[in-house]
């Protein structure tokens, strides 16, 4: 089973809760934290690989490129590790806070900004749909279930809105400005929502999303969410699915997903 940041360990008394944020920093983004010594060691191994292969090649006939390939392998590893480390460091720097009423004005535009990606994959119906009026975010804001990720000027660049559906937290929307995408802002926002839900004692949370859109179903799966079979829908989740069907959204496969907040593994 794939592990995501939200595959929590069960809590036992006296043991510190491993929060989603901790997992985000330590789990899927676990990397070698290379310092000067680490970099030197890796570069030395490149040199050693190159020398060894060159020495071996002197006893064989053939082209001269294998030593360079051998030297390039550790370098490639360094490159990959460093990119992952960079992503993890960026995730740590993302600032998330509860939304304030003054933030609400910015949220419809952030939600609308995601439409470009849907248009690119031919989902015009989704791209053309209007975002909710800013008053739609008020109840979640008042209930402290709306978080914003902010830039250096404390301006929102993304948000996650959680509603209660069948008495469970339900991610109604998570959106990040395309200009800020790919820095794990979405994952950090979802981690904050999961930490809140877990801290409030909820056993799981839900959402509905497109099954095949890469930044929807597969994305949530990488973050530890699992598909919720339709038989396990509560009445309100069922009603949501019906509403989506009436609106025409189910032209593309959609699914409900669930995040287990009580222990590792799937809940069904
Ligand atoms: C979903 C969303 C919030 C993610 O925000 P983000 O800050 O870019 O998220 P992250 O950086 O944590 O991760 C984005 C992931 O989606 C993938 N992704 C994003 N856009 C993609 C695209 N056009 N094609 C393929 N993959 C894409 C990235 O590869 C990345 O994968 P990774 O986790 O393996 O690196 C953002 O893409 C968005 O606002 N989308 C439009 C609104 C939306 O669809 N919301 C979800 C509704 S259920």
C-alpha cells in the first residue's frame, strides 16, 4: 500500500501526535539532507565511479563513454535528491492560517484560476462554471474550517474549504493559484485541514473529485486518500453526488474519497 502524509499512526497516551505537517516533512519527502560533507562524498563517489570504470575499460575494447556514464549516475542521484529536498524545504516555508473575513474577497478568483487547467484537458463545462460568491465562504470561515496559504505579503494564494457532510469534515474545495502550483501548497493546505479534523476527534474526512484528472483523484491518492465505495455514502454525500449528476459533472468519472484519521491503512 502506498503511504501518504496522512497515514497516521494510532495515538497512544503519552505519545506525541504525528501531525500531517510532520508527515509531510518527514514521510513522502524524506530525503538525504546533504551538507557540505554529503555533497563532497557524492562528488567523490562520482569521481571514483569514473576512475574505476575507466580502469576496467582499459582492459576491454570499446567506446570511451562508459566511464562518463558511470560518473553521471551518482550525479543524477544527487540531482534527484536535491530536487526532492528543495520541494520539501519549500513546503516547510508555506504559511497557512485560518481565513479572516477580509480574505474572502480573494477566494472566488483563486477558485476560478483553476479553470485553465480543466479547459486544457477539454473539460469546458467545469472551466465555464462560475465560482461561488464570496459570501459562500462565510459559514466555513465563521466555523474556522477555512484556511488560506499566503504569500510574503500575507495575501492568499490558495485555500482549503471544509464543510460538514454526514457529520464528517468534507473538503468542499482546495485551490491554489496556477502561478504558485507545484510547491506542495495544496498538500500543505490539505494537511492543515486533516490536522484540524483529527484534533477535533473526527475519524475520517471525505471529498468528491474527478477520478482521472491527474491533479484530482490520483493526486489525492498519493496523499493517502482512498476511494469510498458508493455503498458507504451517507445521505448527504449521496445528495451531493446526485446534484453533480444533475449538473452534468458526471460526464467525466467522479468518485468520493476518504481519508482515515485514526490509524494506518484503508478504512473499508
Ligand atoms: C489541486 C491543486 C490544489 C494542487 O495544488 P498544488 O499546490 O499545485 O499542489 P501540490 O504542489 O501539492 O501538488 C500538485 C500535484 O498535482 C500534479 N499536477 C498539477 N497540475 C497537473 C497537471 N496539469 N497535469 C498533471 N499533474 C498535475 C503535480 O504533478 C503534483 O504532483 P506531485 O504531488 O506528485 O508533485 C491545484 O492544482 C488546483 O488548484 N487545481 C484546480 C482546482 C482543483 O482541481 N482542486 C481540486 C478539486 S477536488
